[in-house]
C-alpha cells in the first residue's frame, strides 16, 4: 500500500487509492454495489461516506435521526477525519 500524504494535505492532493486506504484505516467498508459508497459503524452511530465529484458527502444515522454534511476536497484529511469521527 502506498504511504498516505501528510494529514494536513488537502483531500484533492490524495490519489483515489490513497483516499480508499484512508477510509479503510478509519474502519470503513466499501459498498460492494457502489464503489463510491463506504459505510462506517461506531457504537452510537453509523455513517455513509460518498466520494462524489465535487465533495465528500457524509450522512450519519443515529437511531431515526439523520444528519448530512458535505466536505470540499480542499479541506485537509485531518479536518475531515475529525469531523467524521465526531459523529452527528
């Protein structure tokens, strides 16, 4: 596996394999039916992460509650990771 760029590097400077490796390190699993969708499960919530053309979309689900945010690829990997891990 290739090394990931520094965590302060904007997502748009990551190759697709690097983004996929990062999501795997977070514990996310790729949707077998759609390679752009990833699922992430935590004790209190779960999230769907979509690698879209313009941004990275995250939808958290906690019970019946849903919360969605869009993260531009210009943000650093560290900032996006912190936001994802913080949950809804």
